[in-house]
C-alpha cells in the first residue's frame, strides 16, 4: 500500500535530506507514506471498573511520512536508507517521534536490513483479508476501548496475530531472493526493549530488566497458478532472559505464527494463527501489590478468519478475530477478545480509497468483567 514516488533532481534530495554533493553522485530521494482518517459513531457498554465516560462520536487519524534515499552501484548492488516520521508526534505514538529507520543493501544475493525495524517473521506474515476498519494488530482498541487491566495488544496474542519479540528493535535481518515462490528471512536483535526506538548501545542488554538475543525466522510462499493466488506464511520468534530473572519466574520468550490467503476471480479467503508459548513477563500494576516478576504474562493464542471480494474499484469483506492472554498467573482464567468487522471500500483514485465499516467487539477480563461496543465508521485512506 505504501508506494514510493521518486524525485530525480539533486535539488530535491539536498533540500529534504541535506544530501548535498552525494545526491549529485546518484543518490535518489523517495517520498512515501500513508494517512488514514475515520469518523466514528459508537455505543460502548462499559465494564464496572472503567472510570472513563466515552463519547458516542470520535475522529481518528494515523499517518507517516517516509524518506527513502537510494543508490544503485554499477555492479548492481543497491544501497538504501529509510526513515519513517510519525505524522502525529510523540504524544499520540507512545513517545515515538520517528518510527522505523534502517539502512539496507540488496542485490541478486537477497536483501540485508540493519536498524530499527520489525522482524522478518512479523513482516512476512499473512493474516485474514480485511476491508474497511482494521481489526488485527491491536487496532480494535482505536474504535472500541479495552477495560482497565488489559494491555499489550499490539504484537501480542491479546489483539493480534502479527507477533514480535519487541517493537521496532535495532535488528539485523537477511532476506533470501525468492525461489519458486519461496522466501526466507532471519532476524537477530541483540537487545529487546519494546519501546519503539530500539537500543543502540551498550553492547550488552540490561539483562536485569530487558530481554536479549532476539531471534526470528520467517518464511512464506507466494505464487499465482493461472489466476489462482496462493500466499502462505510461517514464523518463529525467541528472546532470552538472564539466569537471575529466570530463577525469579520469568521465561524465555517464544512464539509461532502461520497464515494463508487464497484468491481467485476477485475473491480472497484467508486466516492466521499465533501462539505465544512462553510469554513476556513483567510487573504491570494489574492486581494488588506486591507483584512478583512473573505476576503478569502475555502468553496466549489468537486467530482470525475472513473473506473479501473485489470488483473494479469496489471491495467488500468480513473478518472475525479472537485472542486470549494469560494475564495474572495467580488467576487460572484468561483475558479474551472477540471482534467482528464488516466493511466496504471504493478506490477513488490512485492511492486514495474511501472506506467504511461496522465493528463489534467484546472484552472479557479474567476477573469476569465484560466491556463491549459497536461502532460504525467512515473515512479516507491515502497511500503515497
């Protein structure tokens, strides 16, 4: 969706990135990004523990501007840099002013990425098709808020099948060329801090509070058989804790995922599954103090399924999502989310689509509290 428009003059490159003489030597500048804006009308049935009094209407916007510099050597190897600026500042993005930022080197040998970026297992994942409102990757909370005590829904089975050991960690990733439809990606992250910025230094992680030595492996198969499209993905992620934290009850993180999309004659049907077998441990404030180091766990599973149909500029679809997480280890129950979305979109022009949908979601905490809601929203989506 994020198509890049390339500028060709040294003046443009120097003005935006300050490339100066380097631009004159052949570095080209790419400008890209996206913007989504929705107006919604909702009814929320609040849990008894919820102190907020939600308004029945809302306006949501999300966007990024991507700066991409690229140079192709005479030997065919391409060198690039990608910096993604959040369009709404740190106040609306968890303190993260700049999103992913990385360098890359690519050629016939494949592609190498170094910097703050999601893992290969995350990027190569396929999930159920969605038309209208986003329902996977934690986005349900944008339209129907969760009750207090439920968190960590992005990159977690509580709200997503797009799993990762962290959030835009500083990683080193290698992607193979695609052979007969198959591609493999392997990611290594020295430190896992989860704050969206990645950790540059020191060389070793603060193992008393952070995970380290993150490893992710992703593989997918993408092919078209005379109009019948197949896309299948699988992924594994792992990160470790030190001996002291493990003795206190923390676990090495492990998660797997799989997804499939099948398409023919405008129809796409698909789904995905994720399982965090060993979850991230923390001392979140859910429940009365004092909390042990493993008081709250993110382990759990999630899955989604959906179908869509596209004809000309129009597309319609329906998607279901279910997720469960452990939460308090002292409680045998789980935090759960069930959500359904039905949506429609119309391609207004290149990179511009009008979208609308109706979403229902219900949260159930392990303490037995329910919070549910239904929302209708319309908006515009720009990709440039």
